[in-house]
């Protein structure tokens, strides 16, 4: 009986177990498909009704079970709503179907009925400047709140401080772009459970003085994002650091102006530190090495961080990303790279040190950074060659070494970088031969840049049948020997968007196979080669982002080609294109912003359709054979800043509509047949840097408004016209002017004394100013016409020659001490050469010939060490020619011809040795003595006249008897003379 009883007991136990499992399974299954509470369903419907949903994202919000609605989650056990996730899935507002996916409207207080809501995400929507609801602070169970980039308005409601369980708060860029307001941070100190905080883009300027102390009270904070918050003040010290759990700190773009604060180095848990785009300065501290957990460090765009990379920085073996671009860091990187190479498992993936002042060679240890993916060292002063060990960086995707001082051969090991996508080696002094071996395993290569415009030391030697394994999208080769044939290895590069083969010694036609590839290009630049033939119209160009064509400086011929209507820039200068400018150019290429067809053989008139190019910024049609008048369509070009019509056969007057070009900076109309007066509408072009209308037939007076309105002028060239009248003193207001040429006109009167106000001749322009110069300019320098272009910013010249100016040379000219050329020749100037001209230490050309100057040549002119062209001929100069220094090199006697009273070297006329009777006395002293003697002579003559006059006349006035006797004597003498002449005449009559 015992055995059946045991079996019965076991059977009963199994039945009870199965019953329990069935009940448990049913209970769990019921929870898995819990139905939401009716009151919460009503709350959600009310919430939906207050929203604007243009794309129907909330279309599923119907039916009994709200827990199944899109973006709603419920607790599986209780059925209460715990999460609402309505983040916009398409941040750019539009999906490919063109629908707007941003929710809008209002946030309904019905959310307060969701008593257990712990997660609310409304980010990336558009609430059109509506206030962040203050009632959100009453959602007491909330742990996650994300309202970032949702276009709310107003201040952050302080009621959010009531969210005592909040762990995640993201209000980054919460505001509408038109409703930014200042916020404080005092409310946040109550959120003691906060682990993640993002207030990026929020104006926290009201908290600038106490933000750090406030946030230091959050003990469990692990991520803090306060970028672009206008905090301004970065305390360099902090008594105690409480947020020791912090792992991510982003304080970028806040305008901090200090050194890197020391309290940062106490946060040993920090993994990511971002201080980019501030104004931090000083050296990188060694204490950075204390942050042993650091994985990402970004101190870029501060511009003031200097010194060398700390040696101990190489001890940060966990470092994955180091970005220090745009600072003043110098020295080499050898110790840093060597340090990282000692890490048993260095993790560095990104090294960006671009735009600094770093020097030295790239070390061989660079090859030990096995995880390196991005190596960005451009715009430094690195020297030497690329180490062969670079072939070990099999993970390297992008390599940027452009704009350094590197040299040597490109290592063949570069071809082993199987992951390489971008290689930029441009603007260095490479040499040697590049073959197929350099590209052996670069099957992923998409962008290739190499060469320098002025070098020809790199030769591409590819076999004619080589077909590379990569498909380039971008290729830029400058100054290398790629030719003479068009590179045949381009035949399989069917994905190209940018082709730059500038100055690569190609002497060929554009081959048919290239045209048959069907490329849609963003840029085609084959300038400065010897390509020839006609340019086909079959080339196609994309519209995104812009499409550029540069075929300049080749031998192309035929008519001007017209390609895709979306072309943005077209440079065809310096070729042999002929015929008229296409009459429909403005219709065929309506998107053009830059058009340069200068230096060709184009004829005909300027087509009216150019007036359709309303986006035009530069128009250069100079150096052709164009004729006719300038059309009246200039009000159509609101953004035009360069207009060059020079060296054509254009005629007529300047149209008034050119005065509507309010952004015009360069107006170049020289060497045409224009006539009439300058239109007063040009006074509206107040941003002009250069006004060149030389070599025309303009007449009238030089307008006063040039000096009154064109205050930014750097260059004023009115040379070889028919202007008359005086030089207006208003010209002296052009304080930036440093090239003034009004020669070969009919100007008269004095040179204005106010020329000393031309302060542009007193400052030194640098290469940073070169951007303010466009085009070419012809000036007389060193006795001949010189064409200037790229170095115009270095030229300081005044040319008033070939007019009818009179009077003395203003002494004020001597204050323009950066003056390089002064030409006052062929006028009627008188007086002496100002001795202070010896202070013009930068003077290279001085031409005072064909005037009426007198006196001696100032001896201190010999101190002008840069003077290499001097012409004083045909004046009335006297005395000895100065000797010594620069005058020893001025050996041409024609410099002084026409001055008969000059003597000394290099003339054959010797001077009297007694010309300087006193030791140390120079010719100027003798002239001063002669002047003094003249003063004494005239003084004594005057005194003698005064004494004689009063000795006679005074006595007659004082003595009446003497006065009567004197006048009686005079009367008798007159009577006798009368009788004598009467008899004489009567006797002659009788005969």
C-alpha cells in the first residue's frame, strides 16, 4: 500500500504545480497585453486634440487600448502610461515624401492625469514660440524630459525644480529662433538626482557669475552639455569639486577668456572634455595627464593656446580623439607620438592638429598608432618626408598633410593603406615619381590632392593601360607633370564630381572618351595648360552645391561655349576664343555668379542678356576687341563687386545706372574711348576700393565727391584723360589711398598742402590686405610703364606729372614716409626741392624733371637707400650734385641735363673747390649765407633811401623860408624851359 500512496502523492504534487504555472502564465500574459486606464486614455486624447499633426503621426491614437498607440508605453504590470516618445523622426522637417513631420500646437495640461509618467520626449518639433508649460514641474514621477529643439519660447519655468526624481533633462536649443531670452540656473540646484543635463544653446548669461557653483551641487551628474550658453566667465579655481562622477563636459563656444582652469584636472572620471571655440590662452598644462580616463579632448578654435604639446600627454593611453586645430601650438610632435606608442594598447583614432605652428619631422613611431583613422596635420610647418612606417596604419581613412613645408618622395608604402578614403598632400615640396605602386591597395580612395602650383618636381608615370581599382569623386593635381597627354587612367573614373588638373603640362585636346563618360561635374579646372581645340558643349554640370569651370590660360579657340544652365562660375580668360559674346549668354547661363572671359579675341558689343544675370558678383570682359556703348542694365546686379571692361574699344559715356552698384569694390574702365564727365551717381558706390578710368577721353573737373563719398578708395587712377581745373582738396580725405595717378591731364593751380593727410602713404600694407585687390594696374615707375597685379598692395605711388601745376612743391609730401614713387614731372613747379624729402626712406622713384625748380639738390637725398630712379633734368638747379651712398649708383648724366649750373659727378663739369669755404659747410649752408647777404643789401639800400628822402623833404616841411625859396626856384626853372622850347619850336616853323 505504501508504493501506490507515494505515487498518488507525486501525482497530486504535479497537478498542483501545473495549476500554479497555468495561473502564473495567464497572469503574465494579461500584463503583457495590459489595457490602459480610461482616464489616461481621455487625457491622451485631450493632449492630441491640442496638437497640430500635419503628417498624421498620431493617426494610431484611436481604439480602446492606448498602450498600443504610437509613441505611448504603459507599465506591463499596472497598465499606467509611463512613456510618451514623440520625437520628430525627421529633424529637417521634411521627409523624402515632402510631408512636414513636426508636431505643433500646445502641450495640454491633461498630461497631469498621467500620474505615473516618467518619460516625456517632444524634441525636434515646432511649438512656434509657445511657453514651456510650468505644469510639467508637477509630473512628480518624471525621470526623463527632452524638449530640445522644439521651438518653445520664454524662460525655462522654475517649477521644473520640483521634479525631484528627474535623471535626464535636455532643453538644448529649446527656444524659437526669434524668441531667445536670458535664463538663470538657480532652479536646477534642487535636482539632486540629475545625471544628464543639456542646456546647449540656451542663453545663460544671467548665470555667468555663479553657474559653476550651482552645478557643483549636483553630486551624481555624469554628463553636462553647456555649449553656446554665453557663460563668458570660467573660474580658474574651485574650492572643492563635488561632481566627481562627471564623465562628459561640453563648455564649447561660450566666450571664455582665461587659461585652462586647474579644477578640471581633479575630475579623474572625465572621459570627454570639449572647450572648443572659446578664447582660452596660455600653454597646455602638464596636469592634463592626470585625466587618465580621458577619451576625447577638444580645445580647437581657441587661437590663443600656445607652447608645445606636453610630453606627458602621450601617457593618456585611453585617448581616442585629440582635436587642437586653430591655435598657436608650436614645437614638434615626436615626444607625444613616442609616448602613445609605448601604450600597450593605444586607442587613438583621431589626431587633428591643423592650423597651428608645429614644426619638425613626422616620427617613425607614427606607424605604431594602429587604430588611427583620421590624421589631420594641415596648415603647419612640418618638414621632412612622410615616414615609410605610415604603411602600418591600416585603419587610416583620412590623411591631411597639405600646406606644410614637407618635401621628399611620396613613400610607396602609402599604397598599403587599404582603408584610405581621402589623401590631401597639396602645397608641399614633394619630388620624385609617382607610379601605380603608390595606389596598389587603395581601392577605397575617393579623394586625391597633391602638388603645388609653382612646382614641377613630381612626375606621374603611369602606363597607358593602367586602370586603378579606386573610383575617385574628387581629384586635385597642381603643378605636377601629368602630361603631355590627357591622363588615360581617368577612363574608368566614372564617379568624378571635381576635376582640378591645374598647370600639369598637358598639351592635348580634350579626348572624346572623356566626353563620352557622361560625368556630371561640380568643378572642372584645367587652367594653365596647353589644351587646344574647340571646347564641346556636351559637358554637363550639377547644381549642388555650385558648379565651376576654369579653362583659363590655355589655347582653346572657337566661340564661347555654353553648358548647363546651372553653371555658377565660368573662367575662360587668356585663350583664343573669338567671335561675339553669345547674345543669349544671360538666358543660357542664368545662374552665373562669376564671368571672366578676358584676354581673348572677342568682338562685337556687350549683349543685353547679361542683364539677366542677377546673381553676378564679378564681370571681367577686359582685353578683347569689344565696341559700342555700355548698356543700361546695372540696376539688375545688387551683389556685383568687380566690373572690369578695360582694354577694349568701348565708347560713349558711363551710364548713370552704374551708380546703383552699392557693393561695387572694383571699377576698371581704363584704355577705352569713353568720354564726357563722370556721372554723379558714382558717389553712391561708397565701398569702392579701386577706381581706374585712365586712358580715356573723360573731361570736366575732377569731382569733389570722389574725396567726400569714396572714403574706402585704395587706388584712384585718372591718368591720360582731359580733366581740367584744380586738384580738389577733398582728395586729401581719402585716408586709405596709396596709389594716386592723375597724370597726363590739363590740371592747373597749386598742389594742395593737405596731401599730408593721405595717411595711406604712412602705413604698411601686408599680404592680409591682398584680398582687397583685383585686376591689373599700369603705373609709371622707374621711368617706364609697369604692370602690377598680385603685389598691388605693396605699391605706394603718387603721379601728378604732365599737367600744368604751378607753385612750390608742398613740404607736406615729405610726411608720406611709405611713398615708393613720386612723379611731379612736366609741370610748372617752382621753388626748391624740399630738404625733408630725405626722410622718404622707402622712395624708389623720384621724377621732378621738366619744371622750373631752383636752388641746390638737398644733400640728404643721398641717404635714400632704395632710390634707384632719379630724374631732375630740365630745371634751374645749381651747385654741386650730392655724393655718397645711393647717388654713387646714379651714374647717368641725363638725370641732371638741362641744369646748366649743376656740377660734379656724374657731369663732366667740375665744381670750384672753394664752394665750401668753411669746414663742414655744405651747399645748402652756402645758399643760406647768400640769402642772408641779400637781406643785408636790401636793408642798407632801404635805409639810405629813407635817410635821403627825409633829409630833403623833412627840411622843406619844417622851414617855411626854405620851402618858399625852393618852389620859387622850381617855378623860374619851369618858365625858362617854357621860353626856351617856345622859341625853338617857333623858329622851326618859320623855316
